[in-house]
C-alpha cells in the first residue's frame, strides 16, 4: 500500500479537524451500504491476525442481526486491515473510507456522509502501540475501535463507557456502543 506521499498532509488535516470531528454524531450517515456481512482482509502475519484483529472484529458480531464482520482473505474484501508505522507520535489507529464517483476515488474524511463503495483501509500503528506498552487486550480494543468506525460509529459525545472514545482502553463494545450500532443498522 503506497500511502506515504499523501499521508503527511492528511495527518495535518486530521489534527486540525479533530476538535470538529470529535463532536461528530454517535453514528455517521455515510458508510457501507450493507454490513451483513461485511468482509475484511488482513495484511499481517497469522499470529498478529489471530491474536488481535480477528477477536476485535468478532467483538461487533452478535449485537445486531444486521451486522456481521467476516474474515475473507481475498482482494475483493471491503475492508483492508494493516499494522503499520506512522510519523505521528499520538496516532494509534485509523480507518480511512473511500467512495467512488464519476470523477474517481476519494477519501470520505470530511463528512463521513458518502456510501463507501470504494472500500476502506483499517490501520493499527504498532510502533505507537509498542511505545505505550499496550497489553494484548488494549491492542484488541484499539482495533475494535477502528472496526467500529468501519461500521459507521463516530466518537460519542456521551461520557459513559464506550470503546469508541479515543485513547488507550482495554474494553470491547459497551451498552452505548451496542445501542448506537443498532440505531445505525437495526436490531
Ligand atoms: Zn476514532
């Protein structure tokens, strides 16, 4: 994945916009058109995949009958999952959705209001996770958070417990996350 050339400007944009996006709605209007199932393809070694990424995806299954994250090691999967490094010392993970229209493929990072027919990249930054001595459950929680974004969940405004709050946590989906998931996709 050749991302480096446009990576720095986007990170700067993320920092500038973060006060705005952190006030985003609990759920985003945009997203994949259907997530039952939605397929993810993992680009790490099998140990990393089985220890962290598969458990993180499974955390979202069984909450709504309309939501199933399913591993499919195929280039046609909608979500591409990576473990990478970053020059941003504070970034633990990122989900980058894309949509395509007549003018090409675009990142949906300004409004999260498009239909993600171009798929998405889900990235955990292992250099920063290592730097923070994150435990296995914290790493799973980090990937769970990013998978939550892939299911159109934003950062909640409520202060109650949520895996969708930013920062280092060791929790899976909480009551607030489950109700937001059902609010977005149905029961
Ligand atoms: Zn987030």
